[in-house]
C-alpha cells in the first residue's frame, strides 16, 4: 500500500509518501516546509498568516513528496493531475490512499490540507482517511521499520501482544496527554493538561527569559550550556551555589493530569525578584526544563505501572528534548521504551501517513464529500 500523508494543523506544511511491504513501512519522502521564521517575529503562531502560507506551500510540498513516484525527469504535477506532454496521457501517481490531519489544530490551517486532500481524492479517485493529529504523533513511533533504526525503537516490528497495552506520553505545543493504547486505534485518555501544554510552557518561559520562538529548543540549548559549565564542579559546591528552585506542579496528585501555567508564573515571579537574572539564563533554563521533565516522567511511570504497560512511548514536539529522552529511557527501567527518531517528533506528514496506513488496513475510509475539519477533534 502506498500512502500520501498531508499535515497542515499548525505552522508546518508537510507531505510524505510511505510504502508498506508486509510488516515493514518505508519512507519514500518526507517534505516539511516550516513557517518558524515567519512567526518568530510575533513570538508565536499567527493563525491567519499560517493559513496563507499553507496555501502557498501545499502544492509545491505535495509535488516534492510525490517525486519518487513519477517517471524520472517528469515535470511537477499541476495539482497532481497533469497531461503527459508527449503522449497526452494523464499521469496519476500510484497512490492507494491519502491520509490527512483533520484536527485538532488551527481551523484555517487544517482547512488547507483537508480541502487539498478532498480534491486529490476526487481527481485521482482514491480513498481518503481522516487522521487525528495526536494519533499521528502516536504513530511517529511506528515509522521506520528499516534497519536504520535501533531495534528498541522499532514499534512496528514488535508483535501487538508484546506492544500493548502501551502508555503513550504526547507532549507538543498544543497538547500534553497520557494515553493508554490497548491496540491499534484503541485509545483511552488517562490524563491531560488542565491549562498550558508542555511545549506551550516552554515557549512562554522562553519569552519571559527573552529567548526566541519556538522556546523549547532555546531552553534546551541554554540548559545544556548550564550542565556543561557545571559538569566540572562537584555536586556539593553545585548544590550550595545554585539555588533556583521551581515547583513541580501536580507531581504528587493521584490523577494523571498536568498543569504547567503555575510553573511559568513561578518563573515570572522569580525573575522579577532577581535583579541579576539575565546573567543566569542557563541556570533558569535548566531548572525550568528539569521541572517539566520531573512531572512528565513521574506521571508516565506511575501510569505505566498502574496499567501494567508493556511499552512506554514518547512523542510530540517536546519529545525532541534530549534530556527528556535520556531521563525517560532511564526511568522506564525494565519496561520496553519506544520513541520516534528526532525528525519525526515535531509536526511532519510521515506520521500521518503511517497512522493512515493502520486506519486504511481497518478500512476506516471517509468519503471525500464527508471529510470535515474539527479543530477540537478528540482522540
Ligand atoms: O508537535 P509540534 O511540532 O507541534 C504541535 O503539535 O504543537 O510541537 C511544537 C512544540 C513547541 O512548543 C516547541 O517549543 C516544542 O515542541 N519543542 C521542544 C523542543 N523542540 C520542540 N520543547 C522542548 N525541547 C525541545 N528540544
Ligand atoms: Zn503536533
């Protein structure tokens, strides 16, 4: 089965082609046009600007993603449906199904991907599957069954009986969720953020620290600087010298919900009190990052134990955080741990195509006329 994935939920225009062969899913193309530099100057995503940029990018991005399927030297498709100049034939790429993110996300951004998918489904006369953006993130863990991936990160090669139940932590700019996954397509949300998502908290904390958008990678960079600077200092001196302490919100609550807005406020008050904070950005970054990591890991491990998970999976943009990856891997201990390759943590269309593959296998198609955007789509 060959699947075209389309993703336009927020500020990345993405298209990808994956091919399934037996128990193996190969990535033929993975094209992402990021708008980060456009939104940087506003300190966050401006929805209308994002939507307009998606309109400009969607066809070139899809054309680029389809290249491996076209005869070599073939000119780009015009809306994926072109006259072959020499023979007058219509070229239809050999796609079996289109998988598109229909929500949650920014409505005007989602509309661009969904309307494009509807049109292609109609002109190519192929089925379309609607993919929940969070489900896509979860399936980033099922990408790349090729030998390039370390075996312990290859979810798809593992038999379902050894994989499920899985506890999946999805941490992105818009979502922080703990999901119990009992099988393909079977999800139960066991915990969510009550206010800011983990990525949003990173972005807001970065803003307070005068760093650029997106804040997660910036905070991670400064935190690493702090760790490197202090790796030579003994623990004893370190503990007496560095006093910044931020709260770990809801870490001891019995439920699996999260709350990060208070953490950001605590940082704001500490910065207000500290006249020398500008000299301590690496230290504030390290403590903020560690506070988020502590809460995420504590709740995930507790959930994994309670639900007797066979695997713990990590996904979403914040899963690009190297400290989180490292510390979670250590904390899961004797449970199998799966996380996506770095390039599949932030928004991409490969994860949509892979989630779409599993949905197509279950024949969960949607007629293109009925395909709808739902910016609050639940898992
Ligand atoms: O999944 P994603 O690309 O988009 C959404 O679905 O929201 O996630 C983007 C989020 C941003 O908030 C960004 O700051 C965060 O992921 N992020 C990180 C890192 N890289 C991206 N957060 C912490 N550490 C990182 N290295
Ligand atoms: Zn996302």
